[in-house]
């Protein structure tokens, strides 16, 4: 389903971007503090050079992990926000909104909540997963919160398709 | 959004994660190189004032170093890509 974005939605998306700038620059600052704190502990603790090298490599490597997690989550949050804005416009026009929990297929990295979302787990709260009503989507998001590094999101489907696949 | 759009968002994230990983490697190398400038005795770091002073200065240095190797530019480009991604939806 094609996204529906209006002029006023730009402010909403711009807010997300400004948060991204703050967060990503914050990660840089945190890394510098973290590396310094680690070095201080190594120096005052008279660590061996070999031990210090391993420890410093580890603390400096945290940058990649944190920033990568943030970048991944930021893009999927943006994508989900566009879907949610579109859903809002559809409702304004009097339509119902329905979703499919969509993304990477099930594998050994799939989290338990995503197994449920993809319809492979058993949950009385989401009997038609991976297909969701608006209330079920809201309930799922409230239950599982922000899913860092998640490879799935709720994508809009038409009411007719929802009825066909859940009947 | 179409599957193609969602994939484009994911591909864009992967592109920046690759760049971040390269920056991360450089930061690791620079930090280890710094470590080797500290005074040691019998293969152990000395808890001297000189060493602690160097460590304090390293915080500002590594932050500046990250800017120099493109971290801030990467953040800017990451944000600048958004309008193009939105157009794909």
C-alpha cells in the first residue's frame, strides 16, 4: 500500500531526524568518555600491556555496536512512522486500518515476540498473527515496547485482504 | 509501504552500519596506538601522573579524531538521506 504523506507530516518526520542527530553525536561523546574511563582504570590498576590492549579494543569497539543498533532502529522507526501516519490519514477518510507483521523470515535470530508477531507462536491476544487489527497492533507495541535492531514492522494491508486471509 | 520501500530503508541502514564499522576499527587502532605511548614498567602500565594526564587528554583527542575521520559527516548524510527515502514510499 502506498504511503500517504501530507505537508504537515514533514514536522513529525523532522522531529525524528533531530533526535537521530542528538543520539548519534551523543554516542560519539559517550565513547570518548568510556575509552578514557577504561584507560584510567587500566593505568591506576597497573594492568599489563597485553591486558590493556584487549580491554581498550573492546571498549572502543562498543561504538560500532551502539551506533549500528541505533542506525538500524532509527530507519525501521522512520519506516514505521510513515506507515502510522498513512494509517492516520486513512482513518480520517473513514477507512479501517489493518496490518501485517512483516520482515525477515523466521530464523535463529528471531526474537520470541517476533515469532508471535509472525504468527508462529501461540498467543490468545493476537489470534490472527501475522495479521493485526489496529487495536491488536497497539496492544503488541505496548506489550513489547521499542524493539531495538528488530527486522520486522507493521505494514498496512487493505481491509479486503485482511478479511480474506483471516476468514 | 511496499516491500521494495521497506527493503530500501534496510539497505540504507546497512550502508551506514558498514561505514560505522570502518570508523569503529579506526578508533580501536588509534586507541591501541595511544596505549603504546604510555609509560610502562615490566610490561605493565605505570600509574604515574604523566600517564594519567595523557589519558585525560585522550578523551578530547579521540572525539576530535572521530570527527576528522568522518563520524559527524556520516551523521549528516544519514539525516540528509531521509527525504529521498521518503520519496520512495
